C-alpha cells in the first residue's frame, strides 16, 4: 500500500494529552506545542475524547483511552497523528485510523527492563509465597522461625514457560537464567539459534506442549482477537499441579474465571498479576487468595521509563509536524 507523508505545519501543532505525564515532559511540550494538558490525571470520558479529537492536530492517549472506530470516524479533519504514550496499541482501532489517513505512533522498547523486573519479582515471589509471608507479619501473627513454616518451592531446576519472546520475553529469560530456571518458550517465530544459546532457551512449537511442561508460565504476548483468553480452562488444566501463572501483559489474555477456579481448587499454587480484564477493578477472589500477588499495573512504573516514553512521544510529534515520517509509526496503521 502507498504511504501518505505528513505535510509540515505552518504553526506549532495543537496537542491534547489525556493523562498527566512527567513534569519534565510536560514542560518541554509547553515549549514546543500548543498543548492542552490533563493536570488532574482523571481519565477522559468518551465524550471528552470525542471533543478532544475534534479540536487538535495530535492526540496523546494512553492505554486507559479506548479509541475505537466510531471515535475516529467522528474526529475533526485536522487530526493527523495519534501519538500513543506506551508500546501497546490494542486500545486504538488501527484500521479505522488508517482509513482516515491518521498516523499512529507508540513508544516501543522503553519499558522492556522495567516490565521484566516486575515479572521476575513475581516469578520469584509466587513460588516462595512472599505475599503470604508479608501478610502474616503485617497481621502480627508470625510466631518466629520454624523448620516447616511457609514452605515454598525452589526456583533452580524448574521450567519457566515464556509465551511471547519479544523484547520483554527475552529480558525475562535473561534474568531467569541467573536463578537456575530452565527456559522454554513459544513464539510465532522461532528465535535465531545464536540468540537461543545466549538466553539458554529452547523453542517449543506447540503452545499446549509448552504449557504442560511449565512449572511457571509467564505471558509476554500482545492482546489480539486471537490471543484473547489464550489461557483458558482447558489450557490451565494442562499445567502441572502446583504450577503458577504470571501476567504482566494484558489481563484479557487469561480467562479470569478459569484462573480463579484453578486457584480455588488448588490445581494452581498461585499467580502473579499486574494486569486485569476490567481495570481498575480486581476480583475480590483474587485479592482474598493468600498466594496471588496482585499489583496495580506497575510494570512500566519507573520515573526513568515514563520520562523516556514522554520524550519519545515528543520526538514523534516533532517529526510529524516537520513533515517527516515519525520514527515510531505503528506499521499496522500505515495509511492506504
């Protein structure tokens, strides 16, 4: 398909930002653009999104903003760029944006290490029952060390199954190898053999085979219609008794009812969750389970990462406003 190059703007672009960003990023935006900031950090309503898209050249949304086909169809003629803050773009209808010749950009690679660190914290924390131990101390019920108290499972020698071996999956594998975990992975495309050797990872062609082999399963794939409820009751049933699931990707990758049933039955020993299907709501049954680590979507929550992501947004806007192809244009959103 042919690609439309943006035309340089005669004046600074009008930019509307839907959430509060890092102070340094917002200050730079004020210097460069005709910008409207959301200093309250309250998520936009659908009506506010629709109004914003009528009145700007550039919209800067985040994962909390659902930019669907209807909103894009109703956008003003001046809207030419959706400069997403964050790597994931499943909340934006890319086909609808392409049909309106609106360019979509994201901020890839910024949060790789940050998200991998959080995943690794839960890969360690769930088998070692960290949440349960912390709660015991906080309740004032710990009676002291005992040979049989809060026995977890050691990591060394266990199989870590990684679903999705992109940047974050590879970063998790790199960390996990240092803990003596055996790394197995499933991916749409197999990694080069040299990279597999470097990571100490073996490819498993069948997803069901990977799930059945894993002691701990960690998810690092994008959310699409094909991956929604990728981990359902049948696949959870394939896991070893006493296994664990870690999810720092998207909540909808897992059938939550099936996960809760497996936790309550004891088939799964625990889970580590940083994302949920109906955020910010977290099912009370997950909160109540003693060995489910429930984090508030903080995989990317470092000051360094959030600032770098903001500056990537600025770079994309500046390149677009100058009439050049933005460096982080989402390929699925290329205009016809």
